[in-house]
C-alpha cells in the first residue's frame, strides 16, 4: 500500500501500535482535565462508546468521572493494557464491531478517527447514537515550537518524512461531517511546556510513521533529532482539538 493511500488503508501503520503498546501508554500525552470534563458532561449520565480506544487514554479518565464506558480496540496488546485499568474492551475495528442493538449517549474517537473508513462508519454511528446523542472526535499531540524547531524539521526532511505535528486534517474532517448531514462545533485547547529530549523522542517513536521504520533508519533519525534538540530540552506546544457533532 502506498503512502498516498488513505490512512485507514495503510494497514502496516494502522496495525503497528501493538509493538509499542507499553511505550504508547507511558509516553503519549494525556488529555487535559478541562477537556475530559467537557466530554464527560456530553454523556449526560448515559453510556459512552470509545472507538479505537488504544490503551484507554480517554476511557480511563472518563471512568474516573463515573462514566459508563465501553471501549472498542482492534489491537490485542493495546486492549490488554486497557483492560488492566478496569476498562471493558471489545476487540474489533470500527468497521467490523457489532453493536448488537446497543445505543450510546456519546461516541468518542480519541486520536483514532483518521484510521477509519468514514463512508462505512458514519452510518453505524447514526444507528448507535440515542436521540440527542453526540459524537466527539478528539486529537491531542505535542509539537516542537521552541528554538530547535527548525533543526528538528530539517532532521525530518533529511529522513524524507513528516515529523510529529499538531492536528492538521481537522478542517477537512469538519467539512466531511457537515457534508454528511452532521451539525459540528469545533473546540481547541493549547498549552506549552518544556520537555527533556529523551521524553519527547520516546513519545515521537510511538507514532505510526516512526514505528514502521526499520531499525537502522529509526536509530539514525533518533540520533539526528537528539542532536537537533541538544542538551537543554525542547519547548513544545500541546494541541488538543476536538469536534463535537450530532446528526442534523
């Protein structure tokens, strides 16, 4: 499958996360409490379906807020970590999961919407949402914004790949949902922090375009990035962007 194919069709990347499941759970940034509070409120006390739940980075804080969550996750290694947190997980993709008549007040996709076939999944979502229910598509990423950003960009360019960036495809997703008859509201939350080079690099290598590199290429890229960042760490901006939608 070529790199020009839709992400959901790039199965080497979509199916790569199990190989780094523990690192993914340890290093991926958490969603801000204020964002999780708003998403939990949308459930209005009803059940939530978290699709592409990974290791439970959204499902777990929702559970802590007393929300009834069912997670759907295709990767067994990711699902195992989520279950260890007390999350109920059914192993399936968004396209193959069987609702079995169940309906939900809220359906969430946290950093997972770009892995689904939208034409297949949107009709399923209309069926499983209760009247007045909500769909939330959520992304959270940290991108370098400090003095070493240009050197980091150059290191990625030399390796022929795109780096870790904040949400970039969301405007087209908003248009996609609107065209399909959904009413959409966009939200953005940002924050800035200083990170150690190793912490940022460990996070970067839980992204699929890094995971699928062969060992030699991954080692060379990490070395270049470490040199680009230097000993003083890196300033990063955390982007949390979520789309709240419901059928018109």
